[in-house]
């Protein structure tokens, strides 16, 4: 059995600069970016050397379209997702479900619609 269910994820964006600013604002860090073929990518920070799993925002209109009804990605917001959630609306997006207890000791989650119209989940253990 695999240790991790996710190896990588990509969040589609329509306006790369707007999306990059949004994610930099809510996570309070600078997002590295790179052009990879036709895709412009902004990388969410994670511990690659320590075996962490990561993902990126991606602008590639021929391959992706943002959606609030597609795959649901849970972004790690340790130690407390409320800190990230508190910055969502001022960064230009909206909270669609407030922080809620998942139950069974699985932590907490919330939902937002990001600056590009994607439905994204936030998760932390407290």
C-alpha cells in the first residue's frame, strides 16, 4: 500500500497573476514560479527534500479550466486553518463553508472559492 494518496496536484487558473497574488496573500509567502512548456506554474511551498507532497497553480488554457464542481483538493493549513481562512475574503475570494470539525479525530476543514472560481478545501488538525 502506498504511504501517500497524492503525488502532485495542479489547480487551474484563468489569470495567473491574480491567482498567484491570491495564494501568496492567504498563505503569507512568496510563491516560486516557472514556465514549463505551455504551462505557467506557481508552486505551493512544501518539504520536497523531506518527502512532502506538493502542487501548483497552473495557467494553461488549452489544458485546464477553473471549476467549482471538479476535483476537490485539500490544502494543508497547519497549525490552524482559521489563520488562512481569515485572509481569504480580503484576498479577493470567498469562504463557502466555515471551519468545521470533521469528527473522528480527523481535524477540521473549510471550503473556499478561490480567485479563479475553483472550489478548494483547507485542512488542519486543530
